[in-house]
C-alpha cells in the first residue's frame, strides 16, 4: 500500500492539472469575445463613434489609453 503523503500529492497534482487545463480552455474561448470588440460603446478608434464625455477626436479614451 502506498504512503498517504504520496497519494495526497498525486491527487493534488491531478486537481491542479485539471484546473489549469480548464482555465486554459476557457481563456482561449472567452478572450476573443471580450477583446474582439470595443469594451464600451463609441470606442472604435479615432474618429469613430460619437465622442462625448469630453473626448475629442483622436484623444485618449475613457481610461486614459
């Protein structure tokens, strides 16, 4: 019979690997949905959108970028 510490290490390692795999798959699936379009309306780039809230054409966006 294996020692308890070895069995616990293997099970914790398996949980960490599955968690990492699930995280990697979710990132690959969800990132294009979030970053494939503007994060807020009217932020398509310089000269696009409606401006507003003190933003001039081509100036920094809402978050200073």
